[in-house]
C-alpha cells in the first residue's frame, strides 16, 4: 500500500479533528505529502470509520494513483498549497489541515484579519488574514487562499473555516488548534467589551522568537 504511514496519520488526525471540535461530521480535510504523492482524506466518509486503505493517494496533478475512494472536494486547495505556497522560513510543506472550526469561522464573518488578541497568533504569522469567500472546491477559493497565505502558515477562509500547513502534520494541526483558540478568546473578550490588542511590532517580535523555540 502506497504511503501507508501517511495514510494512517491522516486517519488518526481526522478523528482527532472531530474529537477536538474542529469539524462536524465529514467536514474539513487533511493531507500529507511525501515526494510527489499526497495522501488526503476522501470525500463524504465518516472519520470514525476511516481506515488507511480508504485514504486516496493522488499525484500532484490530482489524479488518483492508489485507493478506491474519491478524494476530498477541496483537493484543489491542498494541491495549490503544495505547488505554490512558500513557507516564510523556507521549510518544506508536507501537511495541511483544513477545519470548519466554529469560533474561527465566526471570526471570518466579522473581520479581514484576526485581531491581535494574543501572541499565540504568531505561530501562523505576524497577522492572520481572511481570504475572501469563494465556493468550496473551486480554483477561485484556492486562489483566494494562496493570496491570504503569502508570508503566513495559515489563514481563515471567509464564511467557511481555516487552513494551516506545516513541515509535519503535528505542526499543521497545532497551528489549527492555536488559531481556533485565539479566535475563541477574541469572541469571548469582545462579548464583554473592547479587547486590548497587541501592536503589530510585538507579533513580529514573537514570530522571531518562535524560530528558536523548543528543544531543537
């Protein structure tokens, strides 16, 4: 079976998205790239019953090279990131997480950038942009997303959800979680008053600090 490890990881994280409340039902999708092949969630399959052989493997032109099920309708978005996006630090992009997380989606209907309510947003970039709305599964959505991703590792998709990427599936998933948490925080603070926001210079500073964060 092609990309057995990657397909298993897609299954595990798809179920985790449901458990963590980042998606409902079969919404959202995940992909992992290995060379010129991509393992990606199938369309319309319940994640609780998903097993590795159910995960399609596609080439970079979108053709299915292994697996009996059709890939997610958001495949154009995933492939556009792998083909055209550039990580701010030049890291290879090997995983993408697309969620319909409720707090982030709510924020996407209100603003053009996620308000700088917490420095954790620096895990995505100095700002987090909202890509203009376009119909799901279209190249128009993929193009809007790519513009919002310039110099960033994630974005909101207006009236739709979020997309984050990383050099590993763990990193991409972590960014999706942090983005949802920050959006929830802003909505909660906004319900009580006018939140104090951080200056852009502080987020840029934290972006620099994160480059040396962790155990190396």
